[in-house]
C-alpha cells in the first residue's frame, strides 16, 4: 500500500461522477457501500488508493469526456501502479470490450447493478481486471442509505431501469428493466433526510412516473411522502408523457408540497419522427396532456427534452418541432443533437443528418428557447413567490439564491437571520432568461 496511507485498513477512494442526476445518486450509493467496507474519502486522485469514475453512456459526448479522463489517469497509473482505477456505471455496462481495449490498465469495471460487490471487486483486482456488468432485476439498493451531501435538497432514487425501449435510447440496455423501490424504504430514507434538515426531495427514475409497487402507484407515493414531517417540497424527474396518469396530476393539483413544476420530454414535434423514435404518443396526445396539466395546476412551469437530427428528420419535421415549442411555450428545455448509440434499436439505421445540419438546427432551437424562457420569466415580474433559500448567490456581494415553487432561480439581497433552509416571500423585480432578480416582500 502506498506509504501516504497511514492506516492500510482504511484505504482512500476518490470518486468522480459524469452524467445525469441518477448517476449522482448512484455515486452516493457507491460511497455508502465503500464506507461500510472501511474506505474513506480522498481529497483528490493524488491522495487516493482507489480512483473510480461513475459514467454516462446516453450521448457520445459523455463517453468522449470519460475517455479523455482515462487517458489522464493512465499517467497516474504509470507513476503509481499500486493505485486501483475503476470504471463504473452506464459506460461500463454499454461497451466494456471497447473500453478495455482503450484502457487496458483498468482494475475494476462494474455496471449499475454491481455496486454492492465493489469492495470485493477492488480487493480481488490484480493482474486481470475484476469485471461485473451483469444486470440484476432484483437489485434496488433499497437497504442502503446513500451518503448524501449537505444542502436543503436531496435526490432520492424511487425506481431503477426502464421498460420503454425508445429507439434512440440505451438506458434499458445499461440499467435494465423497471423495478420500484418499496414505499417503506423510501419513507424511511426520506424521513432520515428530513431529520438531517433536508427540506426538498426530488424523486428520480428514468421513467419515474411509471413507479408501481403492489397497489401503490406514483400518485399515491407522492401523497405518502407528503405526510413526512419536515419535508416541505416534493419534485420528480424524469417522467414519460405516456405515464402521466390522472392520479399524478391530481396529486400535483391537490397536495401543496408537490411543486408546480413538470419536466415533460417531447423529443420531437413531428408524429413521423415520434413514431420512428418509438415514443408511444402523438403530438396531439402530448398537447392534450399539456392542456390538462395547465388547466388543473395553475402556474405550473413546464420544461422538456428535444433531440434534433434523429434518423430521417427532414427540415419539415424540424419546423414542426419549432412550431410545437412556440405553441407550448416551455419555461426551459434541454436540447441535444442526436447521437447514434450502439445496441439501441435505431443503431442499424445510422445517421441521415449531417453534423453541420444538426448543429444549425440545434443553434436555432436554443435561440428560440432563450427567447421563450426570457418571456416566461418576464411575465413573473411584479408577482410574489415563496423561495426556499439555498445559500449565497454565486455572484456574491451579499446576495442570496433559492428556488421558487416553479424551480426558477431567485436572487435577492440577504438580510440578517435568513439562511439556507428558510423560506422567504419575494417579489420579482426583473428577469433574465435564466434567473429572477427579486426583493424580499
């Protein structure tokens, strides 16, 4: 063991996380598993005995970032060969053979359902890498309380995997099929968070609103969590339009703790492309859902996901997408160029839209959304909102920041006695496309 480790019984681990909030939540589970096994956190790779990268495979760009990081870690391995280096998560599950060819120095390769075995895998890694990328339909990690960081908000995994098999998406192949965490385990975990001062929980799942455990559907789960003392706000991401039941809409409309904010991925405004993507709904059905949500949940903020340049997307399809975005008027959107992913149903189709054209469409879409986000935020000027304070604003100068019920960032001048975890009423004085400038009301 490296001489910098004072006690070899407590090796130091450094964990880097790439990708979505689900990966962040998984890293907190990994941290808990390793802590139970006697590991302690290292401040950086230079002080670590074990370096782990928790990865994302949803888009090609995410994999490129990890491969670049692995090339950097190869130099660390050359100078300190005793350091164990591991690749975790979706990228490990997605293409381990190609990864091992590019990074033969890896000691551990573990998929999303193998984290429970990490201490054993790290310990057994030697001349050959320790590899476990088996999917396990029974693994939910429900008995492991993740190592949450500080803050007023916590992200809690409510379900794992996905059964949708959208043509462009690799998630079902790298995270397995849907399985929901038992309500009792979620209630215990969130109750512990509340006792630690967490005020807001965000329920996570690839299709989180498909949650079902026995007779408990997602709408019922929201009501159960709302009964936990100390939890003031409840959110969830990322739902699927096809799973937005009346039970969920009713919970959002009637339970004050469930916040008026909904992320509703559209992906395309063309029925032809939605069919090719195997999304399971039409534009008309999506718009009907938007209408029902806005009618029953006054002031709800809607965000979405859009993919440009999917195989077969013509200019006319793209124009339909821009038209739907204008019609709905999303508060915000996550927009991406289509990335061909191996093992998906669309992989055999390849690419039909050039990178240059994808870039042009994406740039146009971003400009449109910036315009709409600014308009939506400016419409809030003069209105008052309760803001859950998160702490000092990044701009400093005595300013504080928090979130409105619609999950918009509110910035206001701090006053004595107000700090993280407090809820204050503010009035919106001005707005940009990304934040609200406020004063305490």
